[in-house]
């Protein structure tokens, strides 16, 4: 009986989400909205949906109103729920801000993306992929967590864990390079996160020090899943040319099909940079750097251990079919002699004391964020949807592009 109830609840939830999608599409189609039957659906009285029982019927939203275009079990989430305090990061499509929730006083990192910019560059698939991957990250200690997401007419909002120990890139710049034990600790936590993503058939594809954060205790947190590729089986490949120049694997540069071993190349590149201060094959001239990645033999200075040398040679193997991790994936990395001092169960339980403590005093301590971001004024438009929204992309196009973006976890995930 319990199984039947669970199945029925799940079925009803799917049907309700589908109905919500359908209604939102109707609401954003001005022609359809004029039809009398559509008007009656959009103005149900009394409300028939359980989620609407405590709300008054309202007409279809205008482009300037805040609307949820996709299914969400938290349809009431809106920008005005937050007090936006500081800009803590920037990207191609928007900003990341430190925000405090007005109701519970909790601090979050809120990633705010402009739909217009995403649609202009045809990147909506990457954004939806990022959301999908974030939904799967809930059970890993070294991946940033998504609390929920929502959208307005012109913006997408990710409500993420607030991590304020600073980017690995920031600390590496300040210290130039790390001693081997510290580099090993970070590499192990990164490898654990990548292994977990691979177990979900996700290839990360964009590992670099800027996407690796330290939490307030000094543990690694991977962030920014916009270039992740989903549904890559153990022997599966993909061929999209993407990534960051310094960390691109040879097979990506060759525009050949590549697999999850692309992440192990990137781990090798990041470990090399932690030990030596620059990425392998680096050149200020990008064309020369690409040529180095494809053709120049790996050169390792003698100031590292034989175990580190052997690991770097395995990870930075130009032929992906001979690269460390090509047959048993994470297991091969985990069992490498370089990681023999690591107890992996203790690592994943965060029982190993990090080699560096960021020593932050609390959420308002922004010392590890680049002043280039924190000195920037918080845009007044972050918390609202202006009338001029989506000038070049219609509301209808945005509705169809981001259906299903909004998300709030079920209460079950907290039990």
C-alpha cells in the first residue's frame, strides 16, 4: 500500500509539473491568451490545484513581472527574498553575489544570469546542464551544493552554498607554488569529486584553479558546472571543443572524440601548476602553447618526488588510451603510489585536517575574494526585472528555452 501511495504521489507530482509547464507556455503566448477557454484556465476560480489553494487567481503575467517559467515546488521564490551584499564573482552571463536571505538570515552565493546574454550566445543547453549537474551534487563533500533555483522574466538565479575560503587560483598566485603534501591533499579531494561525477556519467571538462574553491576550513569545493557533459558512459565519448586554453587535452585540441580521461589530464595540469607555479606547456602565445600541448614532451624539474613525477607522467600522457585512468577511471588514480599517504574514507569524511586554514572570521569576511569583484557596486537590477527585459529575445522564447529550470528540493531530501 505504501509503495502504491508513493508511486501515485510521484505520478501526480509529474502531472502537476507538466500542467504547470503547459500553463506557463500559454501565459507567455499573447495570441493564445486571448482565447476564451485559455482565459478561463488561467483564471480558475476557485483554484483547483493544491498549490494554489492559498493564493488568489491572477491574470497572465506581463513581461515586466517576475514569473516562474518552469516547474518548482517553491514557486514563491523571488529576488526580493534576498539582501544582496557584495559581488564576489563574474562570468560571461552574469555575476555571483553574496546574499543574505531576509527570512532566515542565512548567507548564500547567488549566481544571477542574464537570459538575453545566454540566448544570444545560444548557451541555454549549457545552463540547463549546469542546473542538472548541481541537482546531483547533494551527496558529495567536495562539490558545491544547490539549495534551489528560480527565474524571473529576464534572469536565472542559482541559490548556492556560500564558500569564502577563496579560489585555489587566488592562493596559488599569492604563494606561487605549494609544497608536495599540500598539493597532494588538494589533488586527492579534487580526484574524489571528479570520480564521483564520473560515477554519474558526467565529465567535468573545465577543471582549473579558478573553479576550485576552498571552504572556511580549507577543504576543496568544485564549482561552475556549465561545461559539464552529461550521459557519458564509461566508454562513451563526446567531441565539443570547449575548456580553458592552458588546460586543454591534446585530443580536444585535435578535435577528436574524447572521454572522461580528459578530466584526468586536467587534474595533471592543475597538480603540475600547484607544484611548479605555471601550467604545463604554458606560453603567453596561445598558438605556441597549443603546439606545446600537442607536440612538446613533458619536462619535469628535479625538485619533486619520484611518486609525483610518475603520477604527472601518467596523467599528462598525450595518448588518452595510455593515460592513467583510461581503464578503471578513479580507481587507478586512487591507488597510485603518490596518494598512498591518503586514507580515502577519512578524506571523504573530512577527517583529515587541511594543510592550510583560510582563517575567515565569518560570512562577512571577504579577504580571500579579489577586490576587483568586491569593490564593484551591487547592480540595482539584480533584484528586479526591468520593463526593457529581453529586448532581443521574446518572453516566449525565454519560456521555452528555460522550461524546467526552477527547482526546490523535496522535504524528503532533508530527512
